[in-house]
C-alpha cells in the first residue's frame, strides 16, 4: 500500500507541473573518431574491373546511386572522374552510411559527360555467389537497400531468438537435444552473419579478419552434415533403417572435421567445396522431400514437418537451375529465410517430440500410481497424497481426517462366487467410493480389499456420515451385480490429525486400530479412534 501511495503522489506531482515535460538527454561528447578509410587509386592484379557506360547522350547530370552487393572478400572501389568511394563488407565503418547491405555511393556526373563509372573488386572466390551491381536514382535504390538490410536483420533476429528459446528450454528440462539444437542454430547464425555482412555491423565483432570466406565455407560444410543428421532423426528412416542414422552420424562428423580444416585450404579447393556443398544440399533436400512424401503416403508421422522444412530450399534449387540471374538478386536473403524457416520447423518438431515424451512419462507415472483393477490411486500414490494433505492442513490450520476401510469376509465372496465376481465387487466398491465422498476427498486402494479415504477439511463426524452413505450404497451390491444372496459389508476406522503427529504413520496407525476395533465389535460398522488418555495430576 505504501508503494502504491508513493506512486500516486508522484503521478499527481508530475501532473501538477506546468509546461512541457523535460527531455531526457543521454550520452557524452565524443573524444575519439574512427580512422578514415583511404582509397588507393592503383589497379591491383587479379581484381575485377567493371565499367558502367554512360547513356548515348551522356549522363543526365542527376545523382546516380551505385551499390555493389555480395562482394564477399576484399575491397570495392567505385570511381568516376575525381570522385572515388571504396569500402569493404568486412568493416561497416568503411561503408557509405546511406547504404547498409553493400558498398555504395552516390555520384553526380556532369551533364553530357560520357566517361563510364568504374567499379573494381576482388574476384569472387565462391562461383555460385555472383556479385550484384545496382545503378539508378538514389531514392529507389536506397529504399531497396534498406528493405534488403531489414530482411537480413529480421532473419538473424529470428534465428537468435530460436537459440535463446532452446537454451531456456534446456535450462528448464535438462534435455540435451535442446542444447544440441541451440549450438547448431548458433553456428547457423554465425554463418548467415558472415554471408550477409552482418558480422561487421556496427563494427567487426568476429575475430576472423582476412578469413571470412574460409569461415563461411567451413561453417557451411559442417552445417550440411549436422542438418542432414537432424533431418534423418526427425524422419521415419530413424525407426525403419537405424543403420542409415549411424552412417549419417559418421558422415556428419567427417563434414564437421572438413569444415574445421577449411582455413588451411587454398582458394581453389574452397571454391570446389562451396559448389559441392551447395549442390549436395540441394540434392539432400530433394531426397528428404521424397522421404517426407513417402511418410505422408504411408500415413507415417513427421512427413508434413519434414516436407515443410525442405521446400524453401527446393525452390532455391529450382531458381539456381533455371533462373540463376533472378536468384542472384536475392540469394543471400533467400538462404537466410530458408535456413531460418528450417530452424523454426526443427524447433517445432523438437518441442512436439518433447511433449510426446512428457505425455509418455506422465502416463507411466500415472500407471505406476494407479491400481489396474479399480482405477483408483494405489498405496504409493495414497501415501504421497497423505503427506501433501498433512502439510496443507498444518499450513492452513484446517482439520484432516482419514478413513481406513476393509471389506468384511471378502475371502468368502471369492470362495463362493469366484475370483472374477470378487474383481467385479472391488470395481463396484471403487465406483461407490467415488460417489459417496466429495470431489475434494482422495480415495485409494491400499491393497487387497483395503481402501483409504483422505478427507481434507473434514472432522471425524463428517467422515462417519460419508462412510455410512457408502455402507448404504453397498447394501444393494448383490442386486447391482446380479448375484442374488451376496452381501457386501465393510468395517471402517476413522482418525483425525493431531498437532503432535510426526507424520502420516501415526495417523494411519490409529485409523487401522479403529478399523480392527470395528472388526472385533461385530463388523459392518464404523469406529472412531480411541480418545487421547487424560493427563493425571
């Protein structure tokens, strides 16, 4: 209340102040600045030179935006006349602040000038990843660049969210599968950061200067192995062909080792590995699509999620085969979105599988605590419930009563009418117990023909009334079970929790003693526990 009152006073005080609210000012004056990136006007051997020719009538004199995308390594240099702009995707501080997804600038050639815009960049080490050069009016080019950058940021954010979700699930459940998933998706997040240049924003945060391409290829190779193993495990192949999973596991480890060796390999080998990895994954996606369709046709589980996970990569593969120039414009974004979608579907499968395992565990626990004949909780469950009820009664100060019930001459029923009839009687008694006691009461079979009822919040007199109700219901057992002449009676002992009870043992012992007192008194009756002896002065 005091906190609420203080907040109310503060709100009233703030509302009473005249004028506009004071602004919040943060930060401090800059004392240092990043070193400026200098452009060197020297053509270096091995670099690619591209010229964007002027229109037939020369440049119009309007600003021209030029952006170079997918320059995966080295520096990009954009020149026209005396204007020169250079930068590298490995360090966002070298980029023009107007462009975020690539190296870009805005040039203003003189009207009628026919000199081309010259672009120089390092040869692309990955054959299937084509550089993209965009030329046009600054506003549309900038909007496209911002949209592209937003897709990359959002994709990386989704992947990192999946990682955090898996880590939280691992902490909560201690299921190693979640830790493995989080590790794999973290590696994928690093790979897409390298592929998209996000690892250099706002400045390089990965210590891989000069080895971005090697890291990109190595991580891709390792991811193909681990992803293939994950897809096998969520398909029906794991159950029908366990030897396939074993072989894929060894292949996955081999690919991980090959990926770790990537920084030691020459560029020509890295280029071959890049092509083989990408084409190989396309083929694997096609194989898994066939496995998924087979699962759907044969009504096996997991087919829909597996097919949904690989479909985007099949679309990318189709574009690579039939429209490579179209794919090149958005290939980075396509891989980021497809990989993020695959990670999302794998997360869903992992969560569903954990849910199934929990259901199976809960079912096993329920079976372990349930009497198979009557469906009532068994002795183990009853004793656990009794301890919980005692703790609750002591915390709330409410009374707690237990009733120990034993059927009279049950052996005679088995001998006269058979054990099958005896089982029917026990099931009928269980049904009557549920009807005679409250929903808040706990009924259990302790073994044989003995039953225990725990009555939270009830006193012994109330318990006696409920047992009498049960006795009346059992008087018609012979009629209900169509067994003329059969009589079912019970003897019951009732005890209440005392302040000095160390636990449930003393409470049950008194109820059991009272039940035997009912037996000795002639059966078919209820006895309360013996009163506490009076203290003698």
